[in-house]
């Protein structure tokens, strides 16, 4: 277009000077036009190449977010190892999120406050949401086809312990703290207990739903409360005791899974005491000084005297014994 305007300008100048544009001047003008046209086409090609490179770079980074708060990097999807929503920032960092058919690592979280490490999923033993930090520690969260333990959380403020999932009796969202305590939330096909809530203001205990007898919205508070002592041939719950000092909760007796002497207080907490023919857990103790976690007795793998404190930590000791 610029070359056309230049040719028009040359002809206008020639006419303005009363000069007849002879064949030589016209040939020179057309040669100049062709030269300008070639140069413009070359420039247009270079501009298009630069545009294509910018669009390709923008396409590669359309899901990668970088800012001062939340950064997402290396989002990777394939049939073998999938990495999804890898987040890096100064507050909450998520690193090495890995998904495959064998071992799945999900929501691995590293920062100065809350660290989640060694999240492991497989067909036998699944460990999910394992969190270690100075404030909230989640240890040894175990998932298998028999007994599933999910979101086991221990700290001085909010303790969630003994969350159990299996095909018979499911216990979900067991939460203990000084403000709002949710305990013994049980889900199964026969007897469902949902939304059990304990705090200093409004306490809801042992909300029970099944096709036969439904008990809903049982509320209590005070010093020593014993509520909904339940006896039948299948699942017996006895001596459920809640107070500010010593809390005994989720005392269960049946032929399959027996839980005895579950004790929660501010000093020494004994939790997840489990007796059955398959996996026995005895004398699990949690306090601020010496924590004993995941004491397991069965015919296959025995773990004894697992201690966690600020001085000496003993990792899980697995003692393999013959039946």
C-alpha cells in the first residue's frame, strides 16, 4: 500500500512539473514499486513469525500461574505419572503430586507451617494426608481393604483420632479439641451415627440413624454426662462418659471389633484401643510429653512401643511374629 502511494506521489510530481512521464521514468517508478512491495511482504512474514511464537508461548503457559501468592508449576498429565495442581508460594507449597496405577501420591504439601509428607496410595496399604509440622501432626494414616484409617490428626489444639473405614463399621470425622469435639461418628448399613458434636456450648451426642430405631439430636452438657448407653447382641456401647477432666468415649464391645478404655483428657490421652481377632491395638497413648502411637498386636505384624515426643522419637517398630 505504501508503494502504491509512492507511485502516485511520483506521478503527481511529474504532472505538477509539466513533465511528460516517458517510458524510462515509468519503468523506474514500477521498479521502485516492486522493490517496496517485496520489502513489505518480507516485513509481514517476520511479523507473522513473531506472532506465532508469542501465541505458542502463551499456550504453553496458559495454566501455569506465577504471582507473589499462589504459583502453579509443571502441571503434567499422562497415562503413567500424572502431576496435577503443583502449587508453589511462600505460604502453602504443594510439591511432587504423583498419580499412577501403583503408588499414588496426592496433595503433598510443604511449607513452614503445615507440612504433608509421604502420601502413599496402593492396593494394599494406603497412607493418605500424612501431615507433620510443629502445630498439627498427622501420622500413619492407613487405608486397606479391611480397616481404613483416614485423616488421623494430633496436635495440642484439634485432635482427630481413630477415623476408621471398613465395610462393616465406618467411623468418620472423629474430632477432639477444647472448643468443638466431634466423636464416634459411625457409618454402616445397619446402624449409622452421624454428626456427633461436643463443645462447651451445644453438645450433640450419638445421633443414631437406622431403619429400626432412630435417635436424633441428643444434646447434653455439664460436668459428667453419660448418654445413650446401648446394648444389643451385635454392637454394644457401654459407659460413654464425657467430662472436662477425663473423657471416655467410644467404648465398644462386640464379637468382631472391641474397643475398650478409650480415654481423652488434657494430660494423658489414650486413644484407638482396639481388640479383635485380626488386628489388635492396645495402650495407644497421646500426651504433650510422651506420645505412643499405633501400638498394634496381631498374628502378622506387631508394632509395639511407638513413641513420639520432642526429645526422642522412635519410628514404627514392626515385629514380625509367627502365628
